[in-house]
């Protein structure tokens, strides 16, 4: 190797060693400065602060959002009825917690305003057919009406949510938001179970379906969900029969019976 080349290499190696020494000195100086210590402490304390905080709500309550398998879709008419139940339960919960008498007229007006869809008595019967323990229905009278045409003496259908003894606030039953969510989930499960009853095993299906209905994760490809028949509504309470006079002869006969006979002179 020529003498000039070796001299150049030695000088470059010496320069590299000096640069490494300066870098080490700077690192040692930065670690020894008091301003750098809090940054390390804060870096250690940050995870502790984060761990002490509660996780976000979507993590703490993610189990409430878990529902049945996404492959178990519902017929369109069932989805509409499910949305009706959600609207009815929202209105019923609001009125019930305010200790108001819940009449069908109030619920009907509220549901139609929320859904922009007609809501009739038969829908209440369908809701009771799907979820029998959802409401207690009665025929009551002497209840103030929303319209001037209605009479307080007429019977009206009233609804009251069925709640447990433990669901009370200040000694009175209370329909909480968590209970509303549970009722909606129960209604959805009942709808899926109704569809499962029509999801029959057929030997002509290919591929054939094997397994228990309760372990289903999706419907068979040849099962047409929208062909499931509509839900038959249950019979609702009717107003009691009252004796009413329909003809003039009946009115006169009743009036004669109410007159006090005169004493003969």
C-alpha cells in the first residue's frame, strides 16, 4: 500500500473516533441535565394515569351491542314490527315514568309521528303475540282524552309495562334505559325464534342442513325469509257489554218502570 494512502486512511479513522467520542459525551451530558429527568418520569407516569382512567363506553358496554348472528336476518314485515315495538316502548316508558295513564290513543299518535307509518290495534296484538309479557292491557274509562270528540265515560285500551319487583325508584316501578334495551333484545330474539320455526329441514335442499336450530348462524341459502307468514295478532281486551236502549219502545218501557204509581183517592 502506498505511503500516502495509508496516511489518509489513518487520518479518517482518527476523525471517526473523535466523532464517536463527541457523540458519547453529548449523550452523557443530556442524560445528566436536570431538564431531561422529568421527561423520563412523565413517560413512566403517563401509562399509570391512563390505566387509572375508565375505558371508553364502547369498550365497557360492548356486550350490550352483541346480538344474534348477523346471518339470521328478519323478514321486512318483522323489521317494521320491531321498529314499532321500539317506538311503542319508548313512548310507554316516557309516560309510565311520569305516572301518566297510557292509552292507545296516546301511543298511536306518538308512534305515527315517529315512524310516519300507520299504527293500528292489530299491531298491538302482534306485539303481544311476539312478546306476551311485554304489557298488561286493560279496558278503562273515565280517562281524559286527547280529542274533544272523545268522552271520558267511554272505555279506552290502556297499556302498562310488566316490570319486576326490583325495578323501582323511590318505591315506584321505573322503566329504565337498560331495561328498555333488554326488552328490545328480547323482542328481537322472539322474532328470530318465530322465523326458526319456519326454517324447516328439507331433504331436497342442497347442501342439506344438519344441526340444531339453536346453533344456527345463518339461514339456508334456499330458505326465503320474506316468505315467512305474518304474525297473527292475539285478541285484545274488549269493553264490557253495557245495556243500551236502542228503540223508542224500550225507552218508554224503562221510563214507565221508573215512575212512582199514584195512590188512589
